[in-house]
């Protein structure tokens, strides 16, 4: 009986040890499952971040392409604007040259007009002098006719 009691005590002890080992294994299993859950959540979160980053990357690539396209368009517009400015500057230079030429022609014409007016004034004065002389001569002729008429009578 003592042997049986010893065997029972031994079995009870082994049972207790197995139960503790079983409980420890269950605790370890729960801890590992918790780790798996945590890692799964982290993995899901990281996959979402990767998806978000890939979406942002695609958006940035598209934006960069749009900006590059806009840059090329603006460079083309700038080139056209610069060409237009050069054309306008050439036109302005030609217009300035024409204006200088016309100003010179106008100054020559004004000088000619002044000369013509001066000549006209001189001729007017000469005409008045000659008209006065004609009147004097006509008076002299009239006086001579009157004198001849007297002499003839």
C-alpha cells in the first residue's frame, strides 16, 4: 500500500508537473499567438503604407510629367515671346529711322517754306515799289499829255 501511495504520489506529482508544463505550453502558445497577431497587424499596416506610398509615387510621377509638359510649353511660349520682342524692336528701329528721315525732310521743307516766304515778302515789297513807280510814271505821262494839250491849244 505504501508502494501504491508512493506510486499515486509520484503519479500525482507527474500529473501536476504535466499540468504545469501543459499550462506553460498554453501560456507560451498564447504569447506566440499574440506575437503573430501583433506581427500580422504590423504587416497589414506596413502593406497599407506601401500601397499609400506607391499611390503617392504614381501621383508624384504624374505631377512631375505634368510639370515637365507645362515647363516645355512655357519655354516654347517664352521663345515665341522673345522672337516677337525682337521683331517689335526691329520694327521700332525701322520706324525710328523713318521718323528721323521724315523729320529731316520736314525741317528741309520748313526751311524752304521760310525761304519762299522771305522771297514772297521781298517780291511783295518790290511789287509795291514798282506799283508806286508806275503810278508816278502814269502821273508824269498825264502831266505831259496835259502839257501837250495846252501847247497844242
